[in-house]
């Protein structure tokens, strides 16, 4: 659980609310990820208040998220990412816990850009309804039968640039589950800068450069799959360096 320190630090930010978020929906965008330990988040938040609003939903500035991911029995979506395919998909149900909203989401990565589409659903699923299957088929996904592969939960801080068309998220308190297996990351923060196109003059981009924190590419789904499918000897050689980097962050912070 995050400390009250983050609640206090976010108190210096001007709020932005869901109805004001239309300009930064960025359903088609470029994502840049960074990873660092939670102590760094506490250090950098005060310096971001000048340039960013914080998303506030019903007075809550650090909401909870849960996700249920789907793949086929060969973990083809994971393998596509591992192979570096420029045209790949990710399918999940995302739950916004405090508001009890759930969406079936398809994230399509194509030549470095992310295109996200979604429809509302009522809960996590073990099988898809006809409407959900149609939504998936309409988005040209041809994998065989999709099954729930893992779930995750985390807390998120969402910042919105005051002048640029960009959104910045910090995910932490990560927890991955699959049946009876669980893996938690209590000290790791995954930051994601979402932009129409890469803008290295973004205040956050500049901040990361000054701290010599370089972008990295490894999705939360892939990280969870590595952790929870070890016994199946999941292929991870191309991810090993990135995985060890995240492990070093988590263990060093301890």
C-alpha cells in the first residue's frame, strides 16, 4: 500500500476531472515507458506540479486498478511481444475499482504506435459473450480460443500536461496472480508517457534524461507472464536483460 506521503505530495497539484480528459484520450498514441524505484517517485512528484494536473475521481487521486489478461494456450500474444513483432495485440478486461467500471480492451501495437479500442463489460470473464467475440473478431484478431492467463492489480497516479497533449501515469504496488501463484512488486514504479508523437522536450522526458533513467520496453502483462509461467519454462531470453533490470530496481529499493 502506498504511503500517505504520496497523498500529501499530490496535494500541491491542481486537479483535472474525467469530463476534462477528452483532449488527452490518446487512443492512438506513442508510449514511452520508464522504470525506477518508489523513492524516486517521491523525489520527482513535487517538481511535476508546475507542469501537470493530477486526475481526481470522486476526491481520489491514487485509484486502484485491476486487469484480467487473455491469451491462447500457446501464449501467442506474449510470444509476439518477445519476438519483437511490429504488429501485435494485447487483450484484457480493465477494472477501475472505485468507480466499478470495466472495459474489454484491445491494444494494437503497430510500428511503434499504440491504438486502443474498448467496450464496456460487467465483470471479469472466464469465457467471452457473443458481443465480446464480435468485438474481437471485428478487430482482426485471429488467434485460437482465448483464455484468462493472469490478473494484476496496482495503484495509479495519472498526470495531464497543462499545455502539451500528453498524459503521464505511474503504476506501483504491482501484484500478479494466476490460480494459487502470486508475485508482488512493492518498490517498483512503472511510468508511461503517452503522447501523439514522441516529444523529448516534455518536462518528464527531460527529467528522466537528467536523472539518467532511460526508456525501457516491457509490458506489465509480459512481466506477469514471466513471473507466473516459470514452471512452463516460458521463453524469455530476449527479455532477460530487461527483467533483471526490474529485479535490480525492486531488490535495491529493499
